[in-house]
C-alpha cells in the first residue's frame, strides 16, 4: 500500500466564530482532532495543503503536531456554499495496529457481451485495518463469457486486506439466458362486477 500523505497541524488556543473567520482569511482551516480516548485538540492546517488532500479522495494521513506523527482519518469536512474553500474539518485518531471485520459492496464495471449475469454476492466480508476500510470492490465483467465465474480469489484486494469467506466462494457468474413462456390471461372471461343497487331495482 502506498504511503499516506502527511499534513502539518498547529495547535490553536482560541476558538469561536470570529477567530475561525480570521484563520480562514489567513488561508488556514480550523480543525478538531479526537479519538482513542484522548482529549480533543483544536488545530489549524494550511488550506493549500488540506484541500488537495481532501479533493484527492484520501481519508487517511499522518498528522504531524509539534514534530510528532499520528495516524488519523478524516471524519467530516465542511465546505463553503460554492465548494471552493474548506471551512472546517474533523479528524479522528486511529490505532494502525487494530483491524476490523466489515461488509463492503461488490460493484460491477462494464457489461457482459453474452448470456446473463448472475450476481450471487452483493457484499463481501473482509478483514482490514480500521483506518483503511474500502468503499467497494470492483469487478470488470466485459470479458466474461457463458460459464465464466468470478471467485473471491479473483478479486483485487490491497495487500493488508483479506476476505473472511473462503477463496473459492463464487461472487458472480455468467449463465445462458432462459426462455420463459408468457401466459396471457383471458380478459373477456373476467367476472362482471356487481353493481350496487341493482338488486333493489330488480325487486321493484
């Protein structure tokens, strides 16, 4: 896995709307850091460093505070109305040694050129570091033919991610299209609905 980005943060003693506004005018972003049972810390990060990191889609970074690095993930980012500037961000400390079992969705890319796609699993159980939970696992299906199968072993995972399911578990396959006989109902044989009031009129 590629090395995470590094962001340098500076502690701030003042909080409040007016102070945060002054920081933004200076090109800095107010940031809060919490997690791992430690005290929350108010920080600032250069907007020129934070914005490219967030826009890239990254969530994990090494946050440097007073020369000390700690692994963190982005929990929330608040943008301005026009999505041009970051107004505020929340970070959370994570233990790089802890791992979790999670369910992630399986997404297909492309279309099968023959047969019908039989998607057996729509989610997969994986074990991964708590700071590196993937959004999804993607499967390219354009080259699959009738009879082709994709198993857990065929999926592309990061080196630090493992499947909880057996490697030979079938995720999806391509099967022949089945012809179904369509039975059309005889509309003319439908029972005539009862008209309210008819019985009373006939008796009169």
